[in-house]
């Protein structure tokens, strides 16, 4: 199964149709989508759910939630409505704030994953209308939740760009923390950069999972089994991001097993499919 774990849905009525066709064209079986919040150009949670109802075999709906406004009761209500996970970006306070712990606890209780934007926040229309601060989105602020809620599957978008070192080491130590490589990272850095960044990767030996002082994963998974495919672009650029991932995998000589993990098997487990 091939899964794109990071897409956004526009309010444009044709957007979901075009995204479905673009994902099919690159061999994707299912994709996660959500509104971006707070920019008004992006779909509401209701519109995301409607798109998933139109394409139930293809679209996996995540609900955008604003940390600082959402309540635990609303988390439960969104799960009951059919959302399969959550997307967080631009929180009112850093991701590790005390007030957010009860929200993460409720997500963990419902056994649904959460995807956090990490790293620099891009500019969008009429920036002055919104209270945006990249600092609150820094990847290091996911460390507390990853430790405190070990059953909560956390996906960090963009590998913390530009704080790649922190993201990589957190992924190494936290079995429940995953990252996608969407955004500019695969454009700005050659494949060899990621090969060095994930220094604890070791050759696979059949029947002998990689596990040692350099890898804290109890299942013996290496770093490439914690990286997931995500595009985070409009339909016209999906194939380009797929080509970036293909180039990375080919240049580093990753095995078919790791390729399958990146392109969908890891996401399938995260999503409980």
C-alpha cells in the first residue's frame, strides 16, 4: 500500500478531484488530507470530511485543531464524526505547553495519530491577520509529548526544517515519533546529507533486527522505517515530490523493504489500516 501522509485540501470545489487524479498517477492508494488553518483559503473540517465521503477508498480525513482553543470534548467529537487523526500548526503556545497535555492525552486515548507542522512557517496571504510565530512550532517542543504519551503516534512534518539534527536525534530516541520530508528539504539538501544525518542506519540482516546502543527502537527499526512519504503540495507538483523521494532512495541504495516502508508500510501501521 502506498500512502501520502501529508496533503492539504483547498476550498476550490475541484481540488479534491484533481488531488485524487494526481495521487493515482504516481501510484498512491490512499492519502491523508486536512485544512491548513488559519488561512481562509483552505478547507474547513466539514469540507475535508465531505471529500473523504466522496472518495472513501482514497481519502483519509484528518481534522485541523488549533492548540489553545480546542477542547478535549471536541477531540472526542471529531473522532466520533470519522476523522482518523489530527493536524496541528501555529499553536497559541509552544507545543510542549502544560495546557496542551490533556489534549494529547485525549488523542492517545482515542488511539489516533497527530501530524504537527515543525520548523519554519511559510508566509501566506494577509500575514498580519494571524498570530504566527515559528518558535512555537520548533521540533524540540514535541519531545515532551513523545515521552509522556508513548502510545501516541506523532508525525513531524518537514523533519523540523531547519533543525534537522534535533529532529533526527528525537526520532532515534522516540519509537512513537516519525517524520516526513515534505517542503524544501529534499530540494535544499543532497541525498548524502540525509545518509549522514541518519548515521545509526545499519545494513539489514535477515532475521536479525537492527538494535543496539545506537538505536532505541524496541522493534529494531532503523531511521528509514520512521520516515514517511508526504508531499504537501498542490496536485500539479505531487509527481515532482515523488521524484525527489525516488532520487533519495536510489542514491542511498536503500533496500526494497525500506522503500516500501517509506512509501506506505510505516504509514499503514501509524493509521491502523
